């Protein structure tokens, strides 16, 4: 049957001025509806984001739709591929504009920050050389009433460094010279006047043979004996953990635990619910089917709301800290693992269920003997997988106040401590990789 | 006890009439083979007896208890008396042979201990005795899926034996097994029939097997009972009636 006998090409063309109507006239309902709704919607979107110039290609689509209607009336049908590509192009152009894609021009300040982070990543602050403190004490006298007339020598063990003060008597403002030896070579040294109000009176360095000398003006005027200490901090053999790592590592552990307890809580709730959300167990009566639909709807809703949104709400509810993160992970996780569990139950073999039921077992026993043994390995795999995801999510949650390493990271960044931040990033990457690998190995074992 | 089936009919939700007005009486201790083409309704027939499939209409009596009228609790008590054996064995693959056998006892034990996989000492010794009987005691602690098909079916039998049943429903118990193994399994069913006096309803594909083991053969065709008699009453005409005109007789040793 030729369409030309039924449809006038002219009428189709005129009707098609309103997008879709020409197609309706030719009974091409689907394409007509897409045009009727799609062309105005596309134009409205472009208008909405303020890109009026892009309406011109949409106009081309309109022209094409008229042509298509005419073709239809004549019994042919045009390919829509070119039009679809055109619309894809239009929307890519719009997206480019809307998201402000551009080649970034970096200010020197920003460039410096990026350089600092890259440097930090190249040289993370994980360990530092061990240091050892060495001290030696010398003394001098401010003469006057109440002061002893002479000094007793300072006692020292053999091999320890020594410090000599000269002259041994000084009034306020007179210069004193300290000479020390037996220290570690080439180490920074502080000369400190001991007492209730301990003051650093000079700073110096030991030479290559471990000697030092410095001078200062005597600040004391009350007669008596005064003690001068030289204190050096020398690097020795061996390494120790850096302060950054000592700060960040407990936070990382907190994150892993946060993910663990978040996962555990979601499993606790999802486990019993998943049986109610399995179609094969819940198809008996209308009530059961209703429960099944309800449970699966809850899973879907919880799963489709992002963890970060729950995190923001939880932070508002219980305050900044790891517990907010736990709540966010737990709630989202119920939906995520619940769905996986339910699907695992749905994919089990039905035969054993029938066999156990035939022995006269009740429903709970059927689940325990025919369903549970079949799903345990998959449940374990899905749980590990979730924990794995949750460790990653937990670091991000930290950024919005959910505690753990993420929170530490954002603090480092706020304090412009780029090297520390880079160290935290390394720590996160390392732990995530280990978790990823470990859970993959375990899942393979039980598979 | 006698198994009495009256006007049993099953229409599946999609409209398939799998069983149409089947009436039958099976006295205690009979070995009945059910034969018929694939799709004739054999599985549906057996499953309607213990209500794994809910009959659309008709009645089933086991002795003086009506199976079809029983509430869920009564139905479980009735099911304890009916052992079932399946073509695909239907063992729980990841569980041990022992656990699979013990699960035959679930209808008798209280729920809570059974959820903890705890059984009474007499159940445990029963399980060992039944495994011994089917010759698999040394496999008791292996996973069920490490056994061969014939061994798995014998575990299935041991599981049914745990129920101390009066009636055995066997849905093509040997269809997945080679002829030699099939005989081992059917010999066991025969022993349960002759020694322990259990009534046996067994779906079979091959007439030769029905001849060898059954006291009585019933033939189903498109859900209807088209034959009921002794094995030797099945001549070529009867055979064609059950299996259709084109069928040729296939014999299995
Ligand atoms: N759950 C079901 N829903 C709908 N139709 C079904 C269902 N189970 C079985 N049937 C249909 O009922 C009819 C009888 O099936 P049944 O499984 O009882 O036959 P059978 O004799 O056991 O066949 P086979 O030898 O292949 O096992 C078939 O037509 C089948 O397609
Ligand atoms: Mg069948």
C-alpha cells in the first residue's frame, strides 16, 4: 500500500510546521511524539542556559522534521542519524559552555601550590633521620653578697662533652665566652642560661671536630652561681616516623574502622531485609509480594541517594566527626548490599528448596538449610566488596566533616601544609590499594 | 495406609492443563511406575500429592488424612510421611553429605536447635545408619558436590529415609544416571518397597525399567490417565496410546 494515496504531501508539510503534527498525520506516532516534545524541550534547555545562538541548529532539526513529514506522506522515511548527531553536537557545545571548560591560566600563586603538592607527592613526609640530644653544662659567678667566693668544678663522666665558661666571674652586661668540645660534629647548638626563667643566650654550630664556641652578655645581676648549658641535636644512624605520619596514620586507621563499622551496621540491617526482598521467597501470597516490593523500593531509594548527601545530613544531625561518616555509610550501604544480597538469593537453585520443603521442614528451616548455604559465599564476597568501596567513600566523607583521614587532609590543605597533604594522599592511595588487593584475593578464595 | 486420589486437576496460571481429572487408589506397599511423554504431567502429578504444587481441584487422601484440606502445620506433618527423590538430586551442594542427610529430619526436630545445626544423638546415629545402608558412610564429611551423580542420588535416598516415610515420590530418579548406576538406585528403591513396606510412586522414562521394578504402571498423556494396569499388559497398541503413534520402543538393559 502506498502512502501517497492516503496522505497528501502538502498537508503533511504544512502540519509539520508544528513539530510532530505532520508525523501524526502520517500515523508515525512515535517519531511525532518525540518531535512534538523534543524540539520545544531542546529549545527551552538552550534558552534556559542562555545559549540562544545554538537554537539555530535546532531550527535545522525543525526544517528536517518538515521534510521528513513530506517524505513520509510520499511513502518514504528519512534516516534520523544525521539529526541525532547534530543534536549531540549541539548539546556537547552547550555542555562545554555551561561547565566552563577552558585551558586554565594559572596565577603564580596557584602554580606554586601545584608545585608544592607535586613536590610533596614526590617526596612525602613519611620518615626522618633519628636525632640525639647532647648537653654539657658550665658555670660562672656573679660576685656580691651571698655569692660563694669560688666555683667548684662541674662533675662529668668520661667521654661526655664539656663546656667551659670564661671568665668565671662576670657582672651584668660583661661578655662571657663559652667553649665546648666532645659534641657530635656539624650540628646546630643552643647556648642556654638555666634557671627558673631559662633563656637561649646564643645559637651556634659545632665544627667538624665537635667543638663549639659562642659569646654572650651576662644578663644576670643578682649575685650567685649560674649554669650555662650547650644543647645540640645531632642526627644519628637510623630513621624514625615523621610527625606527619604520626598524625595521619591514626586518622587512616580511623577511616578503615569507620568503613568497617559502617559496613557492619548496613549488613546487620540489610541481611534480614534481603530475604524479604527476594522475589523467589516472597511470591507466595499477595501480602508477601507487597512486602517484597516495599523492601526493594527502600533499597532502591537508599542506594540511589549518594553517600555524600547522607554525610552532609548526618554531619548536620550529629556533628562533625567519624560517627557522622558511619551513619552515612551505614544508611547508603543498606540499600547497596541489600540489593546485592536479594539478587544473590534470587539466583539460587530452586531444587534444594523444594527438597527441604518436601521433608516437612517449616519456612525458617527451609531458609536455613536450602537458602543460606547457597548464598553465604556470595554474601561474604559482596560484603568485602562493600567494605572496600566504603574505605574509599570514607576518605571522601571526611572532606565534608565525616571524620578520618579525609578530614585531616582538608585541614592540612586549609593550613597550606602541602607536603603533609601529599603525604596523606599517599597514605590513602596505599591503604586503598592494599584493601583492594586483599578483598580481591579473599573473594577469589571463597568463590 | 492407602493413597487415594480423586479428580485431581492442575491448571497452571498460564492456562496449561497439566493434570486433568486423575483418580487413582494406591494400596500400601505397591510399587507404581508413572510413565508418559515429556510434558505429560508426571512431575505435576507427584508434586500435587505432597502439595509442592497446589492442585487446582480434586482431593488427595493419605490413609484417613486429607492432604488437600490440611492447613500449613498439618501439611508439614503429612509431608514428613512422604519422602521425595528428584531427578537433579536437589542436594545442597555446599553442605556436607551428613548435613544433607540430616536435613531429612527437619520435620521432626524443634526449630531452634535445627537452626544451629544441632541434632539429637539418635538422629545422628540414624543418619549414619542410613548412609551405611546406601553405602556412603565413608563420604559423610565430604561436600555433597564432590560426589558422582549416582552417589548424590543415594544421598538423596538416605535423606528421604531419615523421614521414615510411608510413601516415596520419586520424580525420574534415574534419568540423569547411566544404566548401571540407575539399577543401583532402583534396587535401593525396591528394597525400601519390599523390605520396609513403603509405597513407591516413581516417574520413569523407560518402559523396560517399569517392567523390571513396578507392580503397576500408570500412563499419563496430556494430563489424563490413559493407562492403569500391570507392566505386562502394555502391548504395542497400549504403548502407542501412551507414547503416540510415531514412538518406537526403546529398551534399556
Ligand atoms: N510452573 C509451571 N507453569 C506453567 N506451566 C507449567 C509449569 N510447570 C509445568 N508446566 C507445564 O505443565 C505441563 C506438564 O509438565 P510436567 O513437568 O508435569 O511434565 P512431565 O511429564 O514431568 O515432563 P518431563 O518428562 O519433561 O519432566 C507441561 O506442558 C509444562 O510445560
Ligand atoms: Mg518431569
